[in-house]
C-alpha cells in the first residue's frame, strides 16, 4: 500500500489526487511489513505510522520549512542565502557540489560540523552518482513547493586562533518561479527567504548567454530581478548580492569562445555600473559546478561559500536565544 | 535503567562492518588475555546461546555469517574488568544486525530501549569497514566527455536509461553514520561526557595496500577516506572524545591459504588479532574499551 510523505496530502489509492493538484501524487512511498518489528513501517516518511515503533524521532534529513529554519536562526549564529535563477541555470547543481565538497573533505578552510538536511544534499547529488544508474550527471529540478525551504549546514573555521562555528540556511528558488520573481513585487514580498536573506545569489546561465537568440532575455531577467529586489526588500541595501555566471564551461568550450567571453564581460560591466554601491556587497563569479569539459571550478565555489559565512554589517547576529523578528522568518510569513 | 552502576558502552555500525567478528574476538581475548594491562571477563554472560557457536566458528577460522535482522540475536552484555584498577565496564550490544542501524536512519528514530541505552551510555564503538565506501562515486566528467558531447547531454538530459529515484536508504554510508551520531547527541543531555572509539575493521586489508596507502595510521586512513565523519567528530565539543583504532578481529582473509595461516601457523587464536592505535600495535582487542574507560593516555597509552 502506498502513502504520501507530504503533510496534509489527501492521497488515497482510491482518490489519487495530491495536495499539489497533480493527478498522480509524486511523493508516494511504499508501506511495507517489517518482519522484525511485526508492524507496518514507512520507508521514507510517514510520521504517524512510525510513531508507534520508534520511541524518539529526529529531524527528517530533508529541507527545512521556514518554521523549522526559524528555530535554527534563534539558536545559532546563522547566515541565510537565497539562490535564484531560471530553470536549468545550475542552482541545485551548485548546491549539490557544495555538499560533495564537504563529503570529500575538500572545503578547505571550513570543517563540517553537522547538518539537519543531509538527505536533502544527498538527493541533490543523487543523479550525478554512479550508483543512481545515471549515464551522465544530471540534477533533479527544484519544485515550486520547495520555495522557502532550506538546506542547513554547520561548519567550523579558525577565527582569531580558535575554532568557531557558523550555521547556514540555503534556499533554492524553483526555476519555474523565477519569471514570477522577475515580474511581480508581490511575489518577491511573499518569499520569506528573499526578505530575510543575508546573501542573494543570482544565477545567469552561460548556456543562454552564449545563445545569440536567448542572451538578451537572460541578461534582462537578471537586471529586472535585481531591480525588483531593490523595490520589494526593505533592507535591500544591506544585502550581499552575488551574480554567478553558471555553467561557464558553455561559454569557453566553443570555437567562438572569445566572442562569448567578450559578451559576458560587457554584461558584467553593465551589472557593475547598475548595481555596484546599491547593495552592501556586489560581486560576480564564473562557475562550472559540473562542467562538460575541464574541472569543476571548486576554488571559486569555495570562495563563494566562504563569503556566505561571513556576517554582514547590516545583518548583525543577535546573541544566541534572543528572539527577534528581524532574524527569523516569522515576520515575513504570510498567513 | 541499567542494572549495573559500571559504565556501559554501545556498539554501532552499518551492515558488514565487522561487529560480530569484533564481539566474538573480544569474548575470546577476555578469556585468554596476555596483555598485562588488558581487560578480562568480569563474569559470564547470562545467555551465551548466540555467542558460543560463533566463537567456535571463529576459533576454527570460519567466516562468520552476516547477522540477519530477521532472526536477531538477543541483546548481549560483555562484562569486563581491569584487574589492576578493579574498574569494570559493561559492553552492551543491543542488536548486531547492521540493517537495524540502517532502519533507525531510515525511520529517523530509535526504539525505546536503544534510546534509553544511548542516554545512559558512557561511549560507543563505531564500526566502519576498511573496504567500505564512505560516499557514492560522482560520475567523473573526463571519462564521459565524449559521450556527453556526442549526445549534447549534461543537465539538459540525455538519451539512455533513467536513473532510479532517490530513496532514503540510498544515502551514502558516512551520511548515515553522521546522522545516526546526530541522533545520539540529540538524545543525550548537552555537555555530557561521551567517548567514541572508531573501529576501522579488516585493518589487515589497509596494511596490504601498496605504497604509502599501506603505511597510513588509523587516524590518517579515517581522515582521508571518511572526511565528513572525521570532520564531524573533530567538531564535537571537548566533552566528546574520539579515537581511531585499526582492528582486524579475524586477522586475515577468507582464502584457503589465509585460513591455514590463521589456524595452523598461528598457534594461539588470540595472536591472530591485530589492533593498531597510532604507533601502538598489539593483539589486545580490549584496547578500545580500555581507552573509553580512561585507562589509556591520550597518546598511545
């Protein structure tokens, strides 16, 4: 018998419509008889069913809701990062690569110190692993319902001669929602991850930038989105904004790569002219997290991650335990 | 809830990580201890119905079967004592089947009894296998470059078989172990002292690796091959100590020649065992427990 792992989903075998309005619920798991326990257990979720066989349950390992993420914000010095970009621009692949670098012990200055969402990171990397049965690396698309959900990491680094730990919450806006974010202030205002973000990472897809037909819409969307941010986020000036030219291997792997690079450089200059000084920090990077040719740009990914972990002047970290609506997500959640 | 006032230690490890061999070899060594400072049996276990046949198999050099979760052994207590100091400890093995630990990961929780034991325990032995893979191998691009270029694949998709959907059981081993340890610390009061003895089993395989790989200390091996877990342990507060031990509880492989070497060439069964702790090397498999009891110094004891 199948059950849905989504809270509140009315799925039943007789009535297969799901909470997301899909005809076939995509979050079904098998409920199987467990020989040892002699009771029914659910593989992959199902709090109510497992409650009777497990005395104490812990975090699910999947992305955190805004409420769960607020708890992290209250209890620890935490940075909030939102990654935004069009469908297929490489946001999830970038985050998957961060998870992989930690798993490989290759995050240089940062030492892994825990995560409530290890399963979320595993899921993000899954289609790039041999064991998944994939022939070439791929990344699962982020669904709309995952907007305002968060991956979590805790990492340590040496500061002033001693190890200090920082937490980070990373949200990845569904590519399907990017047009809404570009075109609607209301939508931007409804995103608690955007309203609360310390760092905003905007992905400009190099594959689109080198496409002579698509490139103008791609650049325009990045500019329009940043303008929306300025008008819809009250403390936008305190934001750290990073524009990432993602899938950079597409820009440099073709014969006319010099032309492409020149176009990208022009776009960089345009962005700097428009937005430098408008945010607390503004920088641009070129990243290939899972390139078709060459090596992943791991050094740049590490640099970007390191910047996320540095607290901003405009976003002071409150003393631990002090509840402030400016820190958690509750002030931005709409009923 | 413990019936003993002596410290209790637990055992945690996924499938095929050498827990049964470790338990049986420890049971033997506690009876035939030659290390002047080693531990011995403090008393007989109440029920040896599971352990005794395995002990006979181990002594004959036979391969111990994988512990099935469908016919789990009853929980064990190994009661140990340190003759010189008079200190005693209880080594509690709730369930030897690695699948049980995997199910705790998948169900995101512990059964009541395990939960209670974790709250009371002074430490645990965490098992990994030297032959095991900590993470799933990521598809490396250089080998795939031609295929991807020819099919214009990458993240835009490519013709071919669909990868299977991720299920929670597909998480890699070091993620499972880190999460299980996070569960352990969520179960316990913050700041409570706790010791973790990481046992890298089948250490003889590491020593047979060619070149520098075969000369790694257990700590070096662990940091290189299990970096996420290693870093997680390093990041824990000072109240949580950890130490890495290379252990070959069986002493060698399963080939006919190896079994002959183990059973005929090595006169005393306890001499098969290899325990490496930094630069220290012996056959005293009680060493990880001695360390958790505070009977070794922080270097090489």
